[in-house]
C-alpha cells in the first residue's frame, strides 16, 4: 500500500514539474500554451509507453516463474 501511494505521489510531482517547465518555456511564444500542452502530452506518452513495456516484460518473467513453481496447480 505504501509503494502504491508513493508511486502516485511521485507521478504527481513529476507531472507538476513537467507542466511548470513546459509552461515557463513556451510562455514567450504566441501559441505557447498550446505548444506547451502538446509537448507535455508527448512526454507523458513516451513515459507511459516506456513504463507499460517495462511492466509487460516483468509480467512475462513472472508468468514463467509461476509455471515453474506450479502455483496455479496446472501440472500434468
């Protein structure tokens, strides 16, 4: 439970920091708010894709461990 709450807190801090960074950087431009939001969305998409791939790879290894340990009782 603590890891879950810590993860939510860390992602909130990262999201806030990235938003402040993109907002301050693109504030000088005429279409700055739109460019900043687009950049932020792009960065979020990259990060989410990376973490999704990491989770899938860990699940693949855990599935092999479950089969090896016969946790689900599917032995023949």
